[in-house]
C-alpha cells in the first residue's frame, strides 16, 4: 500500500518555506494516492538523538548480547528506520544551514544506516523528494554556485543505501525581504518566482 513518510527539519514554525512545500507535496501525494497513509515526523521539534557509541555498536551485536544502553538505543533506531522501511515514498523539507543540511536531518540519517536492514539487503526502497529552501541565490553563474552542499551529499548518502530515485526541488532567495543585507538588492519578485517555480515542480511530479 502507498505510504508516505513526511519529514520536516526547519527550526522555524512560522514562515518556513520548506515546511510549506513539504505540506503542499503531502497534499498532492494524498490526492494522487487515495487511501494512502502517512507518517509525519518533525525533526526540529522532536530531534532524533545523535548517534553515540552505544547506538552505533548496538547495530553490530546480536540482540541477546546488547547492554541495556545498547538495547535502549537500538529501540530508538528501530523506530526511525521502521518508519523509513514502511514508506513507499519519502518527502523531506530541508533548509540550508551554513551551506549544509540541518544537523537534525543528519542525526536522522545516521540512524537509518543499519547493517542487515537498510544496508546490503533486499528491501523495497522508497523514492524520495527533497523540498529545499535557502536564503541566498546559488544558481549557475552566481558567486555562490556550488556552495549549497546539501544536494550532492543527499544523493551520495542515499545512494549508499541503494536509494537513487530522488528529486530535489529548491526554493531560494528566501532572505530577499527578511535580511537587511539582501533587502537593498530588491529580489522580492525573484524570491516569489522561485517559490512559485517550486510549487510547479511539485505539480509536475503528479501530472
Ligand atoms: C542557522 C541558519 C543558518 C543559515 N545558513 C544559510 C546559508 O548558509 N546559506 C543561505 O543561503 N541561507 C542560510 N540560512 C537561511 C535559510 O536557509 C533560509 O531562511 C531558509 O528559507 C530556511 O528554510 P525555511 O524557510 O524552511 O525555514 C540560514 C538560516 C539559519 C537559521
């Protein structure tokens, strides 16, 4: 059955473009998959604990040999990875923070890399849509072209799990009006056009 895992990672609860886009995606997905089900996880409000030595090594020893701490950590990992393996599709809202993904998303990712579950075994891999927001402009020919390190990392990290069906949709210039440094550049119309383009790219996925 069609099942969507919907993740957000913006620290903002108000004004977040990535949350707006992931919610729009989920609405379109539900319309296209009548009877489909969803799981929602807010990685900013409810962060996945960082990988620790106990969490990492818990994945390397049989259940009966785990310490109490490893067992607790493994239970967290199984909840997170279970949400992924249950999904036929994943949508993730990801802001650009300091030229990379939010650490909350990285913590989630570190938990889904599990030998015998998502690594090196046959499993029904989901397709993934990333809806990404960034404050500046990073297009071809701009001074910061190539500085957004999310997209290459996302492709590499997911491909290590055999997940290669990935769409990445960007809304950019989101600080055009919010940032005192960018406001004089008068890029508000370009910001609006980028967000509209992102909505259209989502529409096109379901056309
Ligand atoms: C901690 C932090 C770091 C940020 N770093 C960058 C950055 O490196 N480059 C950039 O273009 N925008 C940066 N921004 C701006 C965000 O990418 C922008 O506000 C984006 O719209 C956030 O996603 P959201 O709208 O879903 O909250 C940063 C914002 C925050 C809060």
